[in-house]
């Protein structure tokens, strides 16, 4: 390693990255303006060589290895930070071109953190959890488009598609996103603590709907656990429990007329006849291993039944994700994820949509006592 580059290294901070004990990885990883240029550092465990390729010109810069664990650095000329990719080479001769998540910082927004910490954020689910998104620009000049589909941005070369992850873990030493996309290796995608708050976030390019993920939390040097996303919109079917990246914008609602009528109703003066139902018990699918009926089929059958019986509403026993069938949903693990026993979030949206189009209101049991 060149002496000039060596002198720019914060070796204590690099050690924290290598040992996965850094809660502000952006202070080391990614680009940093320094005297004499732009210092770029990346951590790619298992890589033996790395190059940085500028997106604007295609020019390659060879990176110096600063730690055998997979830490690399390069000093770029100039004062302007621009987008780049990393070409990592492995001992078996394979090469992988990677986007650098640490080019895209502070996307969560200080206003959301402030409202969340005060307990007055009414739509925090729109920002916590996993949200497919697209970014334009980098560092302080990054714009983010929330909850977009990949098809919606594919024709704009300036937009980079991926998923923004955020979770609250105030007592954590370090939090990482792990999944099939990084071999469930918590060293690869450490999240950035937002200021001195307990909110950790990270935008990972290239990750989209269908990806399994969890949060790996290091609360002490020898204590590491994996957690399902409490703000996740979908989970694996039990007994598996990983969260699934989901884009709720992929469903198109058709209940506008019902919503318009609902806003004008005075339920204190209108009769209500409510049918309480546990979906897993009401109908069973014969000839299957677990007997659960999909939300779409349940919607078709339940609409017919409640209309024939003269009900105005159905009240669903908890449909939020839960691990134990026998609990009837009263041991919730994911409040924002309809249980995968009956299908996907889009299937559940179809259920709600069908009820509303038939003029039937839906009441959801909400059980915070058993989280």
C-alpha cells in the first residue's frame, strides 16, 4: 500500500468494520472527501482483488488491499464524488461487479426520525421495514422514489433500483441486513445508525420483491441474533420465519365507490350486523397438507355467505403473521404482514377489495398484548 494512502487510513475504524462492530459504517465505507482527493473504501469479504469503475467514464482504478479480510481502498483524483461500481475478484478466478450501498446516505430523513422518536409519526410503516425504491444521484445529492416498481424506472438510466431497509434497534452495537443475496453474512451490509437515534437504515441496490431477509443484530461482542422485520409486509410460511421484500404498489384497487360511501356514513345512526370469523377455521382445503384456503377463494365464498345471512361487516380474528396455528393469531410477530398461511399480501388485498366491492366492511382484530 502506498504511504500516502496508508496515512489516510483510520485503522481503528477499519478494525471495527472487519469485526462487525461499527454502527456508523458510512464513516469508513464509501467515498470520503480528504486532502488530495476522494478516498473510497469497500469491504468485500472473500475478495482478493478489487477495482473501482467510474460510471461516468468507465475508467478503472485498482484498489489497494488494506486488510486480508476483504478491505480495499483507493484515492481518486478530484473533489467531486461521482457514482461508481466495484469489480471484486475472488481466489477461484470469478469476478462480480457490485454497487456500493454507502454511496447513498441519509435517505430516511431527519424529520421522520424526529416524529418517530416523539411518538407522533402516524405513517411510519411507509419508511420502516423494506421498501422497493429507486435513487438518483449520490451522497448529499441523492433523491429517492419510494415504493416504485422496477418496470416503472427501467427506462430512466439515471435511476438505480433497489430496496431501502430501516429498523429501530436502540441498544444494538451493530445491525446488518442479511439474506440469500449476501449469503446471510452480517459483515456485508452493515446498516447506518441515523445520528444518535436507534434507527438503522440502508439502501441496497439490486434487491427487489421476493427476496428473503432478516436483520442480524450484534448487541455485544459475542452476542449475535437474527430477527424478523417487525415492519415487514410479508413473511415465510411457518415454521420458516424470514421476512420477504414486498411491493404493495403492484396491486390495483377497485373499491373507490365503497370508500367514497364509507366516508359519508354515520355508523352511530346505521344498523351494523357483524359476522366474526377465523379464516383458518371457517373453511378448510381438503386434500392438502395444512388445509389452508387462499384469501382469494375465501373472499368469494365469504361474500356469498355474509350477503345471504344479511351481515354488513365481517370481523376477522387476527390475520397478522404468527408462528402458532393453535393461537388463532393471538401471538403476533409481524403486525404489517397478513399471515402467509392463506397467501401473499396481494392475495389479502384482493380479499379486502372483494369485500368492499360487495358492500361489506371489514374489521380487523388487533392484539398488541401478545407481541
